[in-house]
C-alpha cells in the first residue's frame, strides 16, 4: 500500500531536498524500511542501532503519535501519511 512520508528539513539531504516521499508499507516500520531503500542513510537518523526510534524523533501516523500506538508496528492504510518530526529543545 502506498503511503506518504513527510520529511523534515534536516533530513531532506537524503531525499534530494524532497519534502515527502512515496513508499510502500503496511506498518510504520515497513514504510521506514522502504524509505531507507529510496533514501540511503536516512534510517540511521531516525532509529538507533537496536531498531528503536531515537529519543529526539517523533513519528506520527496521521495525527497519532506512534509512541502511544504500537510503535514501529503501528498498522497504516493505503494513502496514509507518516510525519517524521525532530524534537526541538532550547529556550531561555
């Protein structure tokens, strides 16, 4: 099933400056694997060596944070949108 992965600005160097990439996958993890095939090196910025989403990365399936669903095993439907959002820290 085709899904759209929204790419944040810091990771667009892996996608040829594209802000979204179409991939196939029935779960968030499968979609991210397909994204790695199309944009080699991007997965290392999203998941750690143990295959877990990095602490400073938030991933949404539609409008739902996958941390509160089934993580990378979260099922997605055809036409779904996955957003990768790096956490931002700072302030006064």
